[in-house]
């Protein structure tokens, strides 16, 4: 893509900001015209800057998943070992899903776009790139990819039950106790092989 001037860069950013908000609120099925209108531009300009709605969604997902969250690259890079990773991921998950907080954009985009095949194809690729593959590389032993995917599934499931369904046992629980239990679950998932009886 050719270099943009100041005005072009500002227009592109306005579209990206509008798209992030629209996809977070309504999922992938929101129209390009709606995104353009909120950005103060035409749908044709959205396509000029991003090529298609699919490419715009892909860029929004990349931006959102690169933002520090529960299990971001910096958390995985910082952790000296997988036990520390489990502890930090558990603490971040509890902190970022506190009942008084709005769910994270990446989670809402995933949740609200799950019924669209194009969106789920993009989300699958991006979650693999940003989280599943880097996490699997940190895990010792066999089936690391499967264990990394299960780790991510626990994170997503906890978010749904605590912030969307609002199960009282999760919303009213002591944060330290929740984090300790999640850490134990994460540690089970990173183990290479089942625990002996």
C-alpha cells in the first residue's frame, strides 16, 4: 500500500476506529455503509482503504488481538516458565472479567460474529497466529497444540459465564480464590499427559 499523507492516515484511522466499534457492538454482519457513516466517509472510501469488508475485519481483529489482554505475546514472552504463565493468565483473566467491567473487544467481536463463516474463518486464523501457536511452543511434551487450544477454551468459557451469563458463583466469588482455581486448571492443561491416580 502506498504511503498515506496526514489526511489519508487520519481517514484510515477513523475508519478503523469506527469498524472496531461496529464489529464489537454488532459483529461481522454490520454493513460497510454503517461503518463508513460513523467514520464520516463513504462506503467507497472504506473499500479504497481496506479493499473489502473482510480485509477490514481482518485488520480490526489483528489490532484487537495485539492489544494487551489476558494472554498476549508480552505475557507469554515475560513468563520465565509455564507455571508463571498460568499464574499471570489466571490473574489477568479474573481482573479483566470483573463484573463491573465491559467485556474486552476481542471477546465481543468473537461472540457476536460466531454465526458468520467468513468471520469465524478469520477469527480461527488470527487466534491461531496470536495465541494458540505461540502458546503451544511454550508447552512441553506432546499434544501441545491441543493443550494450548483447551487453555484458550477455558479462557473463553470463563468470560462467557462470568461476563455474559453472569453466574453468581463467578461474579460474587473472591477474586483471589477464582485466580487460584483457574491457575490450577491451567496447570493441568499444560501438563504433558494425564495425572496419575
